């Protein structure tokens, strides 16, 4: 690939998405859709973009600078990716799920973040010994964005919780007030409010397949464009 093209894409922050799209295009090039699948893909596309008639479809095409061929490519893309993932990853999903199950579990927790250790201990004791309301104290004292939600964070996958806090949010710690601990020059009090274990349902399967595909694409970007990327980054 011409180095100048990569340099321009890098300049505008588009290089990563471009390379991912190129690798993906190569992966799905031999995936064929039946007429029924093409119709389903088209219906999904026009519903997603609220394109209720041919005039709106044409306006959408021109607005997004798509040739008719490229519009068709965009319409069929998700369906082809879905078929690729089914063919490539179905047999690995069970193992992948077991390996990642804990990371996929969902947590909802309350947090107070303050600058001074003394204040953190005072608030901790108010909650623990005086039964003062955790969330009201978070609203009043917390210095982070959680202040706007009365200290409540989530629900979110536990893998998105920082590594220092994650052990304090294990499923055996529901409603336990953790003693203040230091993180990034702040003192944090946290309490696990809800813990929801993941299930191997349709959405989880889809997310795991997307994860496997992303990892495969990232590996191939390095393998296919290593020389160009090294030149660009040096």
C-alpha cells in the first residue's frame, strides 16, 4: 500500500479504522449471501438508518459519498461478518466463554471519592457505624463524576472496573463497605450493590465472536503492514 496514503490517514486519525476495514474486507471476500440473506441485510440497513423509501436511500447514498456498489457493500457487510463469525468461531465459543466468564459478569456499585484520608475515614465510619446513607454522602462529598449519580456506578462489566477495585467487588462482597483505599492520589470508599453473573445467551455469543474477530484483525494488521507501520512510527 502506498506509504503516502497511510501517512495521510494517520494524520487525520483514520488509519486504524481503515486498516481494520481492509483486513475485514479480505476476510469476508469469499462469503456469499443467498437472495434471502441479501434481502434481510438490506432491510436491516434501511431500518437502522430510517430510510423509508428509495428517495431517502438515494439521499443517504449521496450524502455519505457512496457509489452504488459501495452502498451494496455496506448493506451486506454485517450479514457477511455474521456468517464469517459463525463459520470461524462457533466451535470455540464455549471455551472462550468459560475463559472470560468472570470478566463478563455485571456489577453495580456505589463509590465515594475524596482527596483527604481523614475525610474518607470519617465518611466510612458514618456509613458503617452510624448507618448514614452512602449515596447521600456520595452526592454531598464525592469529587468524581459519580457525584452526579449519588455515587452509583453501573451496571457495567466487571472487566471495566479498575484492577485495584475489582477484587473488592467480588460476588461474595455484596453490601460490604470497603475501608478507604488510595488510588491516583484520591481515597475511595466503595460498596458492591448488585452482582449479576453472565449467561451464555445470544448477546454474549455475539459479543464473544466480535471480540475474537477484533483480536484476529489486530494480529493480521501487524503481520500485513508491519513494515509500513514501522516506517510511519519511526
